[in-house]
């Protein structure tokens, strides 16, 4: 794919029916759960992208037996009951935040010693709360570049190599699997910068024979992705209890499951629903229903408030935009489904009143500073955007053409292609960055915009 992509405008309401890949978040959770399980697990509906390939490559480097069939979207993982086959290895998590956080946690509570490499983008993303939590229960971490960030060398809490001889650090009973009384390992965790820190620790908790107690120190204590983690753990036979503030996983538990199916990616589905909204058209995403467990399902409530009709059909949820794509202005707290902040920002210029997106300060620490990316992308298209520390306020007007810098951030690229559906001359820089989660996004968009037709009611 070339370095820039010129979005094709559509001059009539879209009428789209599309299938999206499996969820990235659920794919990598499923792969980790399978690796930690007792026995073989069949994972179906797997997303194959840069992120999941780095996850699979890391599991392979750690010695797990894998059978991968990309065409069938299928992976078979032979779990080792909470043990890592190779006690020394080097893995590369690329730019995958889930791989970086989940695998770091797994290695930190293991009995081996490992090196974790990452892309330049991932090296800038926060890791310190997770590192500190792991060190508090006995892991040893050596920073190979910048303190508090990847890459690192990490020796797990149960590691007893020559260089680690002697008692491990941490509270009594948490340093080694056989040491001390059978009290739960306990750690304090701030999840204000990323809920993946907590998901990581919960997912690997069965590796800690004494059980795990996580004391949350931040104002934020829960979130949609944490709920996904807990639900998937339960499907594999382990419960993470939540008392409204802290989390507990009981001692002596293990994962068991023969087959797991990954849901379609709700984050990806939302781009096509937003396209229907902004063109006054119609979009159905196959196999996406109201029982979808992903937090981005809440974006459909936002579209409804902006004037869209949202209906369940046999094939999947259908969104129909208001006539001529005339959307209502809105103020919305998107903390719990912040991946869609960019999507809302991209269609905000077509609203009839200002659009304010609140409580999203943590997205400054993701693949890019996404609040700044919103401001700059809209500015390049002639739209005024007032930037705050944890919010943006967008003042609607007709945009003009321009080039959107993506900062190698897949969500910037995918979202602002939507603005180009109604605006001539919108170029998306580095469209290949979508390979992180949705390799064929611009191919799908190209095919759909080449055949856009008048919208019709949902059936």
C-alpha cells in the first residue's frame, strides 16, 4: 500500500453489509488463557494482525506448542497448566499493548528469566505500575534502556538461577511458590493510565499458588476491558472476585477449557456504523449482536443520541443514520469506551452543535497522544477543536481536504477516513499502520465506497 490513501467520497447514503475481524483484545486474552490452561485449547475466530502475531511469536519463543491456521482463523494451543516451557528466552511484543502487559505479568510470576523487547512506539507507553506491582511480589526487573519502560530483563518470582540465589524480594510467603504460609500474594495497583495492568495480573493469578489480592489505589477501579477479562476467566473456570474496590483470585485454581470462540471486533464494527451515521445511510455488521461483551458497544448509544436508529437483525446490528447525515451535537463521557473517541471526533464536524468528549485523558498514553492527534487531524481539515487535558470540544462546520498524520496509530487512520466519506481531498498518511488490528481495513473501505448505493430501511 502506498504511503498515503485518498479516501473516496460518497455522494449518497451508504448501504453496507460487512464482516469484521475477531476482537484484538479478546484474541490475546484467549491466547494467554489457553497457554495457561491444563491441556489443549482450540481458539476460533482469531484476529490475525501485527498485535496477535507478536503475541503468537512470543508464545512460540517461550516454548508453547501452537498450531496456527490463518485461513480458518484458528489456533490450537497446548497449555502447560501455568508453567512456561522454556525457563530462559527472548520475546518481542512489538507495538502490542496487550502482549506487553499480559506477557510481562506472566513472566513476572514465573520461575524463569527472560528478555522482553518492544517497538519504539511501545517503549514510550507506560509500564511502571505493572513493573512495581510485580516487583512487590518478588519479580526482579532490570531496565535495558529507560527506567520504567520496555525493554527489560525480568526474572520471575519463582526463579532460582545462580544470579538470583537467595531469598527473593517481596512480602513473606510471596517470593517463592513454596515459601512461607499460604497467604495470598498482595500488591497495590494504580490503573488510571491503563486497565491492562489489572487485567494482566488477574489473568496470571492462577500461576500464584497462594492466590492473589490486588488493592486498587486509583480513583478508577473498574472498566469494560476488566469486565471482559473477568468474564473470559470465568469461562475458563476461574473467578476474580470484585468487592467494588479490590480484586481477589482464590488459591489453587486453574484454567480448563476445550474450545473458545472470539467475538467480532466491536471497535472495528463502529467505523462502519459511523459511516452510516455520517452519510444518512445504513450499515449491518455480520454477527455483531447486543450480547456482544465489548465496551465499545456503548458507542451505539452515542449514535442513537445523535439521531441514528439502532436495530437488531438476524444478521447483526443495523445502524441507520439520520436523513442527509445531520447529526446532533452531544456531550459524552467516553472513559469506558475511549477507543471510539477518535471515531466520534471524526464525524463531529457534521453535527448541528458542538461535540464534547470528556474523561479521556488516558488516551494521551496510547499508541499516540490521541487527544493531540484529534486536534491536529481536525485542524488539518479546517475544523476548530478545543483541547483540554482530558477532553476535547469540537466546533462543527464543513471540513475541507487535507492530510491526516496518523503517528503510526491505527485508530487515527481508520477513524479519520470517515471524515473523507463526505469531504473531497482527505488523505490518510501511512494507512498500513492499520495492520496492528485490521489489516484489510482500507481494502474493505475501497470495495465498499466503490459500490455505495442508496440506503434502505433495516430488515
